[in-house]
C-alpha cells in the first residue's frame, strides 16, 4: 500500500543555521564599532554603561568576527535541532493516517472518519457523528500537497468545518451546559497556551459530547449532534491509538 510521508522542509534547518551565522558575522563586523558609539553616547548621560556593551566595544575585529560568527553558527544549529525535534511528521495512506510529534503518536483509521479539514495550523479529523477524532499539528507541512494527497487517497476533505454553524461562543454559566461541562470548558480555556494540556482538555470534552475551537480570542463550543453528556464515556474512543 502506498504511503506518502510529510515532514519539515529541508530548507528550514538551512535557513536557521545560515541566518544565525549571518547575524553573528554582522555583529562581528559592526558590533564593536556600534558598541563604542553607544558607550560614548551613554557616557554623556547620567546613566551607567552596561558592562556587556563596554566589553563588546573593547574587542578587536580580528577576534570579534570569528567569536561572534561562531556563536551565531552554534545558535543556528541549536535552533535547527530544536525545530526538527518539535516538527510534526504525517503519513497518509488510503486506509489510515499516522501522525508523530515528539513523544506523541496518533493513528486514525479511514473508516472512523467523517470529514477532514484544515483549521489554521491543525488538520482536524471528525468522526462520522461529527465528534472530534483528532486534531493534528501540521505546522510547516505543505498544505497544498497534503490536501491533494488526501483527496487522491479518498479522504473526505472539506474546505472548512461542516459543522461551522453549530458553534456558539461560550461564557461561564451560560445555560445549556451542565456544571461538569462548564468545569471542563473552564479548564480548556485556562490551558489554551499549553498544547499537551489543551489536547487533554479537548479529549475530556469530546468524551461528554462537546467540541471546541478558538476564534477572535474566545472559546467556541458545539455539541455533537445526538450526543448526550456522560461522565462514564470512555476516552479511548476519542484518542484511539494515541500513545
């Protein structure tokens, strides 16, 4: 069975390493002169000169160029390695998707899928009932090529969320939600900046029949059609092979 693999572009590490090196060289060439000019300007004021600026102005260009250029190279390599370790990897086949990112792996079966669409930097996979099956980070992956591959392999790709009209802004205490649901929604709002915690909160919400998203700084929520809140719902149905 043919599998198409998507990962971070090879140009990203080159850009980060090259950019860091170039910045270091520029600082090596012009940094000492700029530091001396800044020191002279500050000395005419009542403010003290920062020790780092003063020391940079004392470095001869013969030394500043290799030192700062080398520091820029090392900094670029560090950023490239960090970016590669955090980048997502996605495999697309006719019968499944496999997504890997850091220590998280997710497997989605085609038979469990009702719709697939892009939401900002995520690939959202909905189940046949409209519930959230998976939200997969596709940052830096080529969306045009990915969409073409999904369509060719028979995945139900949509231009946007087929349940877009069902979402409504959530406010704590708004009628229509149980106290348990409000508590889960509060947690989801508080964890919006932590990817892992946000994913866990989304799974807990799907387990009670709710799907969330963020728009214009507000949390929006919809109920899975036909779903009923239940504290006994098994989370395994939401995560599948997430391990």
